[in-house]
C-alpha cells in the first residue's frame, strides 16, 4: 500500500480525523446490529443510498439549506458502508 504524501503532513491529519468520525458513527449506530449480518446486496444498496444523501446534503449546503456537519455525517456514513463492503469480501484481513 502506498504511503501518504510526506510532503503534505496535513493529509495524515485529515485521514486520521475522518477515521475518528467513522469510528464514532459506528459506535453511535451499534444499536442497529452487527454489520456482519448485512448481505453484500444490502450493503451495496446502502452505499447507493448514502451517496445520494451525501450529494443532496452537499447541494443543500451550497444553497444555505444544510450544514457542513450534515455533509460530513453523510460522507462518513457512506465511507463506513464502503468499509463494510471491503470487510465482507475479505479485503481487510490482516
């Protein structure tokens, strides 16, 4: 795997902050159950839904109808579903 650009230490900080947000969302959504219970088609459906919601939130934000925090939350939700997909196919095994 490639390393982050050492010339841009802010990249590492940005990735770390986003990963923290992802972890926080997963903790907040624990009551929804174990993600391993989702099927791949369910995960893919959630990804499509989250991408649509992120796009809508971004459009709303550009028109003053939504906050940056809402866009971030939608991006984080989508990223978590992408991570769940990667986990389901075994791509995250140590």
